[in-house]
């Protein structure tokens, strides 16, 4: 069987395989453990007639300062498995929860869709403006999302964004892993050819615009 990667047909997944909570965001009333959580947004060009935003969220309870979380299997899904088309833009936000984040999923999905409408996401994607413009919109949407969460007393720990292009030397940067950090978090992002998920962790939800 031919397993060669076909950039126009094959699926990829973008994952977070691990992160380290280097430093806690100190509050006088907090104990030893923290509950960081990952929020991710991804926008591709696979279907510009019915564009959507891939959204995922995962809390990690009882993480001590200096603790490293290594995900099962291929990691926490940020995008896919899917073929992105010309490119996919992603934004990853890591926050520290002041309360139970798991109760907020639907509220956050509704907020993302509402703000995407306000920003004219659907029309802009349909106009095929290019990777830089879509990434700028995704970053702006993430900024609004971070603001909402800060209003709920959560603290921002880390943020990163980028684009993965189909027509570069290595399509979508498959089989590469990138590590980034600030004073609070060190986080890895990996791009892999993957036809289907491994059944571990949360699936990415597509919010249709």
C-alpha cells in the first residue's frame, strides 16, 4: 500500500504533545496545585463556502509548579485530522482557571461564533485573503476570548499562533515539532500525518459560521 503523503488529499493533525507549568500565577489564596487549561482555535481553507473555526478545550487539574504533562498517544488535538487546503492558521491560549472551566464550554462556543460574526470572518474567508490576514483575524478573536476569560478571574499564562502552508518545502511542516515558552509555560506543538484520531482526549469541534 502506498503511504506517501499527498498534500492535496492526505489529512494532518496539529497537536500539543506536552507542556510544563514552569511557574504558577501566584494568588495569595491558592494552594499547591493549579488547573491550567488549553483553548485552541484553527481556521483552514478546505471549505471557503462553508467556513468554520475548529475549537478545542481541555482542563488539566492538580498541576504543581514545575510539573510536566505528557499527553497520551499523539497529544491534545488543536486541528484535524483533516486536509486544510492551502493553509491552516492556529492560535493556542493557555489559561489558569479560577473556577470549573468544564462548565463553560457552550458559553465559549457561542462567544466565539458571535465575535467571529462581528469580525466578518465568514465574508473575509470567502474572499480568500491569504494566510497573513486569516492569522491576524484568528489572533484578534483569541484576544477577545482571553478578555472574556480574564473577566471571569482566570489568568492568561501563555499564547502562541502561527500558520502551516501546503506549498512550502515540507507541506504543513508535517513530522516537525516546535517548542516555545515564556516565564510560565513551556509548550510543544507537533504536526503529523494522521487519518483518524487515537480516541484519547477531546475531539476538535467545528463551529460553523
